C-alpha cells in the first residue's frame, strides 16, 4: 500500500463528518418513532391499539401508517441532503 499512513493519534469515528452526524441523527429519529409505535401496538397495550380514533380506524393502524409516512419523509430528507 502506498497511501498515507494515519497517525496513531487518529482513530475512526462514526461521527467523523457532518454527513455522518446527519445520517446517525435521522436513524435515531426513525428508531425512536419505530420503537414507540412498536411498544404502543404490543400485547401490553392491545386495548389502546384497538381504540378507534379516526374514521373508525384503530390507533394501531393509524400509527402503522404514520410510521410508513415518517420513513418516507426521513428517507426524502436523507436523499435531498446527500444527493445534491
């Protein structure tokens, strides 16, 4: 290998660039939303998830659709930030 050798003081960090910080931040936002929905639709909260909220649809269904929409929005933010 003929490339430059990193010094011993430098180490790789997953937060080494601003793009990486954005990517990890978006991942954290999605993970919080995902696990929040997962908990609210779990067996322990089955009665809450079955509560009809909008147009007779259960809360679990509405949260699931919201999770899909949040994933699409977060993906769009990621692509717009890093693709150009």
